[in-house]
C-alpha cells in the first residue's frame, strides 16, 4: 500500500494527496474495533486491511451506516450464519466460489463425488480457542479414523499450528495426504524454514497472478528493496497475493482524483465502478466482492520452499503452463510432474489406512451362527474355556484373503443369531464393520451394505430324487459291451476254436465225421472254453498253449462283463423324477428350501410358487428323507449348497431342470468402506492362485460320500459300454498265440506229408520191380510148362495160376497198408 501511495502522490495530475494511517490490531477483533474508532475520529475516507471475518465484522459494526466510510477487507471466509457486513464492506480476497466454509462444502462434496470419493468427517476448529491440547485431541480423533486425506481450509496462523502439531503426532508420514486451500497457501511464501520442515509433502492450491509482465517486475524489485530495508531479519522478501491485491486496491480502487476532492459517497461509487487490469488480474467487484479468480497454481511443499507443479483453470483443467498458445489442458494432474507426498514416497498414497495406535479397535466382523451347512460357517462355543471358535469354508477363505492384503488388518469375529438380512442391517447400524459367511448377494441388501465379488457359483438349482427308468430292459444284458466288442469276441472265439479243432482232429476220432458234425463240434469247442479249460481232453501241446491264453483272456472279459452289468443295473437305470419347474407347478407339488436364506422369497416372487406349497427345513437329513418318501418333490438350493447336499447324501439325488442366475455368496462391508476394494482385490488373488479351488475341494472331500452330482443326472447308458479299445492288447495276445500255434502245426504237418510221400514212392518202385520180376518168372514157368506139355502132352495146373495171382494181390494190399 505504501508503494501505491508513493505512485499516487508522485503523479502530478492528482490534485490531492493520500495519507496512509497504519494501526496494528494483531488479529484481535477488539483491537481492530478500537483502531477503527480512532480512524473515524481522524476523518479517514476508507479503511483497508482486516484479514479475518471477526475483525471485519466488528469494524463494520463500528463504522455503521451513518459514517459512510467504505471498508475494504481481505477476509477470505465467513460462517454460514454470519450476517452481511453491510453495503460499505468490500471483500478484496478473490475466490473461485463462495470461500466460506459453508459455501465451500457443497462444491467440494460435488467435486469429490465426481471422482468416486466422499467426505467422511468434518472438523471445525475455532480460530482463536485452539490451544495445543485441544488441537492434539482433535488430531488424535482424525488419526484414529481410516481416512488419510485431509483438506485444510484454515487461516494462515491456525494452519501453521495445525501442521506443526501434526508433525509431532507423526501425521506427516507415509500414507497421509494433506491438501491446503489458498486461504493458507496465499501466504506460504512468508513461512520460515522451520515451518516448512513440518509441512513436507503438503499439496496446495494457490491463487495465481501473472509475474512475467514488466510492470510486475518493476513492482517486484521495489517491494523486495523496501521490505528488506524495513525487515532485514526476514528471509523471504517476495510479495504475496495480499500485497499485490493491496497495491491494486490503492492504485485504482477509486482513490485517484483527477479533479476536485471527493467525498465518501463519490468514493463508494468509484469503488463499485472499478474495472481495470491490475497486477493480480482483473479488478472489479461483483456483489461487493472482488471478481473470482479463474486460474490457480498447484504447489508442492518440498525442502525449504515449495515447487510449482502446474496450473488449474476453471472450465479447462490442468496444464503445465497458461500461455495463450501451446497450453494443453488435462482432466487429471498426473501429467503435471512428480508429487512428493508426506513421508517421501513418489507413488500416490492409497488415501486410507487402518489406525495403528493403541486406541484403535479391530474390525468387527459379524458371522451367522445359524447356517444350515456347517461346512461353510460353523460357530462353536466352548463353555470350559469360555471361548467361541469360528470354522468353515467362508472363514478360511476370508483369512486367506486377509493374508493377501498389503497391510496388517486386525479383526475379530462376532457371532450373530438371526436372519441374514438382519445381519447386513447391523452393518448399516454400525454394529458391525463387515460380515463374513454364506451371505447371498441380494438386491435389497445393497441398501445397507456393499459386497465383494462373489466367491461361489451364482446359480440357484433344483435337486430332485432319482427314479428307475420305465423303458424296456430286454437288451440290457448286451449293454456292458459295444457292438464292435461283441463282434470281436465272437470272431476271436471262432478263430481260437478252429485252431484247436484243426490241431486235435488227427488225435481224436470224435472230431471227425460229416461236415455238419464237425461244424457243431467246432462251435461248441469255441464257446465252452469260456467256462472250462478241458485240458485233459487235449492231446497236442500246441492246442493246450492256445487254449490256456484264451482262457486267461476269457476270464478277464467275463469278470469285466459282470461288473459292468452290475453298474448299469444300479446306476444307469436311474433318472430324475422331475425335470422342469412347470411340471411342479402344474401338479401343485410341494417343494423345499432351507431356513434363513433368501430362496423362499425367490420361489414365491420370481418362480411363483404358492407359500402353502413350500416347506422350510433346518437339516439336510430331514430334507433328504422327505424327498425319498415323497413328502416333497424337489428342493431348491444355491449351487454351492447343492454340491454339499449331493456329496453328503451320495446317490439317489441329482440336479435337474434349469438353473437360475442369482448373486452368489460374498463378504459384506459398510458403504464407502475403503476395505471393500482391497478385500475384493485380495479375494481375486486367492482365486487366481488356486487357493479357493483347494479350499472348496477340501470342503467337499470332508464329506463321507463324495460323488459328482452332474454325473448322477447326466450320464448316458453309452458311458458304461466298453469298446475293443479297452481290451485290444488282450486280443492281440490271444490271437497271436493261436496264430503261432496254427503256423507251427501247418509247418510240421507239411514236413510229415513230404516224408510219407517219399516212402510211398520207394515202396511203389519196389512193388513195381517185384511184380515185373514175378511176372517174368511166371512167364518162364509158363514157357517151361508148355515145353513140358509139348513133350508130355500135359495141360498146366489151374492152382498154380491162382496162387500167383493171389500173391500179386496180397503184395498190393501190403503196400496200401503202409503208414
């Protein structure tokens, strides 16, 4: 202001001089009121300078309407209930919106809501009554909360005390975020090094004025010289926002007088009509307030000073510079540069954390104690040790998820008796911080809490009893093997029988005879081997070898056939008794559900079952008994519960009909809880690592009877029919053995035939030569007889001819009888 007065009085065109009267109130409202009375008595034309609402309000009351003395105040905020200071009070502190706390809250809340954040707590600090102990108490309350992002909208002296105390209470460390408004940052340049040490990492929004213009550079140098000469002990000699605004107010705020001396009314009119470009930007009043600024600087306290990260312009966004050309605006400040956060980390803090002091309480987690299936949640109370234990799949899964969190999470389980919806309501009523168990995600429960991603299958299914098929069973005996298998068995039987018959026919006269007799013997020999060895009736080692191998294979095939036929008779003959919801509704059948789940409401409102046709059960055994006895036709269960039901009760039941999409089971947390996102992410990590599948497998495996419920309802008869692919090696062995025996026999028989042929040839040659010799001998005898007859005139004896012929015939028979 002194520099502006020097410029004003140095201008020869002004016909009057301005005298500056300075009074120090030391930010005490009462002292400011006394100073105002003194100045009124001195007949001042205007009063400038109150920086707080308390000072400005009292000074305005002292001035009153009768004095008609304008008041130009630098106050930046006022309570919501504060009355208007009157038509003579002008506020010189420019703000983007109403800078009072009440006016700031709606805009801040809306801005945070747009980025998915909310204001969790508001702490109002009295400007003068904040002693060290009370400030410590209030900061302690903030520290015990989970939120770690604080927006500071305080006057400069109070903000300095706040940051100093926060540093001592270790609230300026890693994980905390402090954001200061221009109510404080407008004077941050005047802070000494010791205060900067307590503010490391603070992010601030500071009013911007162009500092690269020539007239500002002139003002800047004059201000530094003047300030250094009057306050040599100060380290910082730079002008701040208030100094620039004061210069503009004195330079052009209606005080210049190019003509005659003006009165108070003329001064008021000139102040209201002020409209010029000052050092701080456009200078004119709107509703007795200096026009709001549209550009702010983003600063980050680091070291012994602060760094300028960039700018934010109303309606445009963030930018690294604000030059008319070349400025690029972004919706996020990520591109402005690296921020140094409290505690030194470069990565952006999470913005929340669990309290770590001794007063912090563990997370209160409600657990349903009336779960029908204890495999999911089991709450047991030990009277001897006076303690409660919590077990089950849901409990173990939550513990595994907590281990995946990047921080330590203290918690305690608290049993809850009642309906699941009431448990979720307790979270809304602040009785619990979260709920863990087989809690279904239902739409109406979102009024009271939020849920993680489901950790089970999100389906509702129908479990029904199995009944025998009513179709014909005439060919049931053939189903253990496929057609190809039966053909192969018949073929290999006939083949092995043929080999044995061929080898044994030369040793057993029973295997000879007519063609029909031999075919019947072959077929009988082929299939009787399935039941007896008949080793005593076999004469060749080759047939014995083939028969032993085939009997071994036949034994395996018959045993497999018997076992598979038994399975078909007991399993594949069962089908679901009910296969559709429509059949239940058409027959007005009774259906069941389990106690405290949401299924009853779903059956009535969505599937349109009548309440009188619905039965509630508290144990799986009772429900299964009713299903078997026909008390109910079906029971509706969530898919994970249905798995346990079928695993526990083994065969006799199956899932049938369509499935219905529902929410699934999840963990519940309070609305807006920062833990929701963290636990959800940890739950996904557990799922991706395979731990969830292992926990589910262990839960299902803990049952005495473990079956695959899908097989019990979906198996087809062909599943049990065995094909040649299951026995191909056995058939190769027996077929190969029989073929080897056949080859050996054929080779041996051919060799034997060849030997017999040679012997027969030699015998026939000997016979030939013997016949020739005998014939020649007979001719000689005939010729001799003729000669004797001629000599004696006697005829040959007929006996000798017959004797010779009989010898020839006997010789021929002897040859035929050779082996």
